[in-house]
C-alpha cells in the first residue's frame, strides 16, 4: 500500500484532475506517503529483511519530487540584473489586530526588491512608498462587486508598460494579472497569480484531528474532500487559461505567486513545463512556504523562462502572515 501510494503521487502530477480528481489527493499527501516508505525502509533494514530494496527503489524513482521540497544550492557569484518577490500578505493581518503594511514597505526597500507582488492586499489599509517604487498598480478582485478594496498589488522600480487581468471563464475569489515591465531595455512579462484556494482553514485541520471517529467524522471528512475536489478541478481550468495567455506572450515570462498546490500537483507540473523553478535552482534548505497549521507545504513559487538565470533564492517569515515571502534575483541572458 505504501509503495502504491507513492507511485500514485508521482502519477498525480501528470493526470488532469478534471479527468480523474481522486488522484489529486495523493499529490497533496506526498509527505505522508514518502514518510511511510522511509519508515518501512528503516524497519526492514533493522530486521535485516531484503524487502527494504522495494521501498528504496520507489523512493529513488521519485528523487525529482524530493528535490522540489529540499535543496542545498549556493548563491551564484554573479551580478544580478533585478530582484523579484511574491508575498501572500493575508490582508496585512488587519483582521488580527494589526497591520503589517509598514513592515512590508520597509522590507521591500531594505532588501532592494525591484518588482514586488503582494497577494491578498487590502488597499485601503496599506501603502508602499511611491518614492522608492514610482510604478505601482493595484488590481481589485471582482471590481463590480468588491466593496472592500481587496486584490493584488504590484510595485516596481521600473516602468509598467501594460497590465491586464486574466479572464477566467468561471466565478472565483482568486485572480491572476499580466504585467509587462521594462527592465534595463528588456520587456519582461510577469504573470502574478493566486490560484483557486482549497478553502480550508487551520480550524478545519484541527477539527479533523480532534473529532472522534464515527458518523460526525465521516461527514466532516466528506465535506473537506468535496471542497478539495472542487478546488483542484478549478485550478486545472485556471492553469489552462494561464498557459494560453503565456503562449501568446511576445516577451519572456516569469510566473510568481500563490498556486495553492504542491510541487507534486498537476497545476505546478503544467506551469513549470519548459521553465525553471527558482527554489530548485538556487534555494537551500526546507522549501515550505505555507505556515499553517504546520510549516509543511510549499505552495508559493517563482518560475521563469530560460531567457533568465537565477542567481539567488530566499524565503522569510520576518513579516507576519500565513505564508513566507519568497524572493529571487535574476540575470538576463
């Protein structure tokens, strides 16, 4: 069962959830299946049973998936052309008796970020220095219906030549925006994206752990599975729209934002195809970016075309949110 579960994880990245949605659960539970195989491998070795080789082989077969979670790279000693960052601000923690707008503003400037994408940004409750970032664009989610001035904000030290909201063919409380920015004579297309959320909170995870097995537990589990099923299928639809947008781009592309999905997912695999992952190329350590209820999941990414070389990648939880801020520096090839 452990071996089959891990093999299904590997398959999950290749199967469209709209064709067979249950396999997406294996991609989301990768660490469980990997951990189970590592545990069995250890037990068989301690018991001097030759069957350890089966677990070892299936783990080795998925080395690329391990590399998407843990890396040991060094910074390249080269002069970068620009630095970008992506941060799900969790509405600047305004509803948690705080406001991290000033901290975000300070971090961007202190760390010499050239282009910054702020997701879940509450525009009436925050601002970024126009002196340090003269080019700014806030894009409201569902402008006709949104009374709360909530959306996605991009700030840049370089001119924003054009921007356009990606039009999905369904209602969603998430969004993606195309920004064309001229950096040192080159126009680069940034796809700032926040893909469909799973609509699960820390409370949901804790409830699942604390509810006793029985009818109530089954009903709660079915409800969560239904929400995840809907989310993975919507993300598949959104990814197809994004890929169409990217294919039409006359400029090299950098995709950055919150995918709400793991590196073993179909969504990640599709968006990464033909591109590189800044964490995989230049990250170091444990790559998790989502901090609740435990810092286990990497769901925030910076993917880029071969027109660029990644010089360095970092992540930080210096600013309070349920996500880490991720950043990467690039050289234009």
